[in-house]
C-alpha cells in the first residue's frame, strides 16, 4: 500500500499512524490549505491495511485568511505558525521556514509579548496559543512605529478578540 506523506505536510505522524493501524488526529496540509483532520486506516477482510479514510475541516476560512494576510498595524503584520514553529500563514514565508529557528525568543512563549531584533530592527509581537488547534497566532510591528505603548495595547486587544480561531466545540464561538 502507498500512502502519500505529502498529504500530511508538516506532520509526518499521519502516514506513520495509519501504517501502524492507528487513527491520526491533528493538523494536515490538505490540497492547498491547513485542516484539522482525522485519518483512520481501512482494512480488507484479511485485516490488512489497504487505505485510509479522511475527514477534516479547514482551520481558517478564506475570510479569516484574508484578514490575517492583510492586517497591517503600523507597518506590522500577523502570522500563524504550528506549535513546532513552521509558518502556516505569513505574508512572505511558508512552512519550509521555522519561526523558532529564525527567532529563538518565540520558542517558549505560548502567550504574551515577545521583543526581539530582526535584521537590525527592534520588533514587538503579541503571541497567543490557540488551544485545541496546535497553532499560535501572532501580530507584531516595529518598535519604532509604536506610539506611546498604544500599538502594544492594540495588538493585545486584536489577539484577545479573535474568537473566529476558537476550536470547534468550544464555548467561545
């Protein structure tokens, strides 16, 4: 049996789980977008795994993708990365780039402000872990573009109001 591991881009546990006869629950890059997925093995009458059945839901609809891609705060932007640091949504980077490798200061922050220097510019980014999704949403700007802390408060308000990112079944939707 052949399982195309590209269907589980960003998480190679999917084909491994199926081949071991286990159900996989998690993120997967399906067709052209990230989805929350469940893959379960399909067995023939001899109990041999012959395929997999898939069910999934896109993590972010096109309207949310557009908002995130086009939100500009004082020259800043928003992005989403997996808990492993791979970019899922970013204006210029894709999942082959890893936030934690590029800016280690983000590695142990699941919520709050991260201050760091990138290519000579001081940056401020607010990060929020979206529990149940396995992703972190962030929005940031250049420190020099901030006005008396007002932009920092704006970044905090924006991320705390992102109810469209609550996982299915949560009471926050």
